[in-house]
């Protein structure tokens, strides 16, 4: 194991993944980013668990003694709070070629880094479920001069499905509380 996989998980009831599992999950997340960058949205949907919870809470500027309230909670307002049905509808709308904010199509690059993988203590070996945290930068360019930069972190729960992984839960935390982009059409 290297230092990246030995770091203590956020949950004391979790253990760090082996280097092999960490590498496997990292490769999965990188392949996912490539699908999105190549606009292969239907293939991306196939990586999602049927019960996916895909959420991007709003960020709020809070005093240091109230940092637990920095991001909105489930049930509160969010940039995204979607399941497979709405994500599939968004992909179908983009694929029509007449989506106002994606025609012409944006050029997007997803950079994923600082991947950390942990396993709940009650999981067998190999685990059927893992948690992965990562940092991201998503660059979006549309037309000649429209650009957007999204920076933040993700918390994912991945479930093993036969010989592959499925994203069961993704929470996306933007490092900005004011959206500077004209539209929020990219997937994270």
C-alpha cells in the first residue's frame, strides 16, 4: 500500500481500500470522465445504478462556527437532485440536437484527481460496495467565447454489479456559491 491508500477514511467504521482496488476504482472514474468528454452520454448512463441519487447541493457562505451548514441538505434546494429517470431525460434532450444550451455542443474536459477509496468495515473481501472521494475540475467551452470552470469535490458510493461498478450515489460539492456559467448542462 502507498500513502494515498493508507490515509484514514473519514468514517471511523471504514477501512482504506487495497492498492489494487484503489487502482480499479480510479480507472473506473477516469473512464467515466472520458465518456462524458466524448459526449457518449448513453454509455455514461449505463454506469449508473438504477437507484442512483445524483445531487449537487447549494453552497452557502457560513461563519466558521457554522460550517456544518455550508451545503444544503437533502430535501433543501440544490443545483441537481436527480435520479435515473431525470438523468435519462436530460441525455435524451441533449441527444435531440435542439437543446438550446447545447447546440452547438460544448467542448468539455473533466479532470479527476485525489481519488480516495474506503470500504465499510462490514464489507467482505472483495467488497460489494465502496466509497470514493475525489476532486474535479470541469472545463466547458461553447461557441467562441463562452467558458465555464467548475471546481469541487465528489463523494461517490459505488456498488459492484457482476464484473463492473455502478454509481449508486454521487454528491457533488462545487467550490462556488454563485454559478457564473450561463447554464448548468454538463454532468459531473
